[in-house]
C-alpha cells in the first residue's frame, strides 16, 4: 500500500498529514480524538536534520498532553551515510528521536509503528523499532543489510547465503524474518479497514517488552528470552 | 564466580584500549566485588554461528554481572571487541537486556556499559537489531526509574552502528581519545558513498570526525579520560552523581541543544572547522593535545557540558 492509501484507510473522514522532503508529519481524526502521524516516506534516508524534525513533532505532542496515539509510519532507507551526519552527531540525533518516542509511550500516548516499505539499520531502530507495537503491511521489506553486502562482510558466497536464508530467519532480510524474531508484532490485512485494525492493536497493548517472547514462540530468536530471564534470575540471587 | 583482581592488573597503568573486557571490569570495580551472571562456565553460546562455520565464545563476547564501585552496588556489562568485533548477536544482546531489566528490581546505584562494538553481528542481524531496540527501551525504563546508565567508550572496536544509538540513550558518557562514536563506520560510508565522501584509510580524518575529542568538545560525551582504567573509574564515579533525569524537560533541552548544533555547525566540512567556531585558538593542534591541555580547551567550549541527554 502507498502512504496515501494507508492514510485514506486509516482516516476515512480525511486528515492533515503531509509529506515534505520525505518526512511525514500531521494528524488525523481517530477514535473520537486525534492521532499524530510521524514517519519517513519514499525510501528516504534519515539524517540529523530529519530526525530532529520528527522528534520535535513527537515532543510537541507529549507537551500537549493529549495522550493521543502516535503512529510512526516508515518506508525509509537506512540512516543517511555521510561525513556531515557523523560530524554532527548522528548517533545522538537518532537516539534522541527514539527517546522521544519512548517518552511518549511512557507519557500515555500509545505508540504504533507501521512499516509499509523498506527500512534498515539506524533509521529502523530510531523510528518503528522504538514504538510499543510494530505492525507491517504485506510487501514491507525491513532489513539490517542486504544479502550482497552480507556476503561481502562475511566472505560467504551469495548463493550459499541465499540457501541459508531459506531455513534461518535470524540473519536474512525480509518481513517474514522480522516477524519471526518478534520485532514485528503483526502483519495487517490491507483489504480491511486499517482504522479498525490499528484500534484493535491499541486496545490489545500490553505493558512490558514482549518482543523476545514473540521471537521464542515464533522460532526466529530461539534463546533470547531465556537468556535475559536467566540473567535476571541470577541477579536476584545476590 | 568470584573475580579477584590479578596481581598483574594495575588500573593506573593498564591501557583501557588494550585491556580485555574482563580486565576492564575487574580493574574498574572494587577488588573482589565482581560476580558474573551466566559466566563462561555455563557456556551459553550463540546457536547461530556454527551455521557460518565460525568459532563461538563461552560468553558470546559480553561480560555482565554485579559489582561495587567505591562501595556502591552497581550492575556492569562489558563488550569484548576482540570477539566478532563486539557485535550484538542474539545471546550477546539478550545478556545486556536481561541486566538492564534486572536493574529495575535491584535498583543499583548505577548501571555501567563498557561499549566495544561494531554494531549488529551480521550473521545474526535480525536478532542483534531487535536486541538493540530492546536495550534502548530497557535503558529508558531504568533511567525513568532514577537509575543512572553510564557508558564508557575507549575500546578498539569503538562504538558503532546500533551501539552508537544505545550510547546516545545513556544518561552520561565517558570517552577516551581512542573511543570512536558513530552510526555509520568509515568503511560503510566509503563502500556506499565513495572515498570522496569518506576516505576510511585516512585515520586522522576518522579520529577527527568520530573520535573522543570531537565528541567531548561538542557535548556528545560528558567526560574525557586518559587511556587508563583508573581514569575511566574516576570518570564513572563523577558521572554517576550527576545523571540527568529522563523526562520531557531533559528531552526538550536535548532537542534545543541538537538543533542549535546543526544551526551553528551544519555547514562545516571538517571537525577542525567546528572547533574553530567553538573558539579553539589553534584547532589544528587539538589531535596532538595531551589530556591536561585538552581539559583546558574543553573548559572553554560552550557546548561541552550540559544536562540535555
């Protein structure tokens, strides 16, 4: 689905969400109140400037104190790779955006990620992965790194990696694999109203971070939950 | 497992950069106080590396446990940059996440994270990336509960990729000259954008753009340490006592701080241009400055000290 189609399905009465320089910001009427929308569209890389535009919108929403849901919609490239971005502290700007989304969540705003295209690496961590519930639409393509780049770094033949990717979700790009690891909670049905589906997600939100439990149940991250629990158990023993 | 400081570890002379993760933990914390969780004897290794015919480590490249720092109870994690570049795999990441979650119950005086990482372990990329997101959420939860989370950065792998984002989530950061903090590494930028954008073989450029001195001068880190364990211990002790709260006020201050940085330095091509605009008299001399001279320079930088993190 395109962003326009998504917004039409989410806000059948219309909305005030705009895209500028690949950055998505605005609001729409939702569940008797409103919903804030921030995001990245058009496979745009996220750099220091864009991250601070989005974080400002999120912090403004927190200051307004309306506790309205915040949708983080993402079809991005990875972080913008440049000398200027790193010189200006890209790690601080991306972390700041993630912290703003996490603060919003703590301040009573349900935060929902929606990946409908590509996203990768630092841009993915700073946006959709900082929400409480991350949904995807079919055709979304989250990744950490594409397979040819993985082949270059791991010095393994691409054909072998493609074979391994079929049976091992832990390293291969793609939506199914991110669902298996628990990072993506649910894949939405594009032919049904997104408004209803997002409402159901908000109503079903649970406290705590459930991603490692999902990864265990789905087999994409077989040991993470047990390891984290074992650490906490040993810490308690004193 | 008791960790007694070996006679050969002298915190005053041992290089942080050269030390192993275990040496750093043992020499940083009070003698005999460290207890490791899931120690190597439990052999909780990566379930994925054998698929790639790669050797595994009994601790998956990270040491986590409890200790005391000047008598105060802390939780501590240290990445081993010598194993897979300190990268986040499934077990590695889950150990850090588990430690941070335990902090909510145990309420230690602080959590220390000794970063030494290239970012996500590509052989376990999806698990590593998800663990980084979980780590950032767990850090925010700990900070909001009033527990300072302090990052110490001076290892040979630096603090790259998702590690840089985690560092940006911490309450405070201490860095040495050798500690580099960045998202995209030099090789990654060069591979994707060409050597004209970033020449990764130009080591001086790497240190200027991503190194500890630039981060400290511009407020990307809160303390600058000589490359010894005792210097990092002293910095950690000082930073624990002045950790900013995690709330709207702090993040609005950070928003203003980062916007002002881009307004002020957004057209600079090189770190030396940034330093000149900060009022450093002889910016070209910064890389060669010793710690004392650099501390004096930092004291005159209006960007260096703040509570906006």
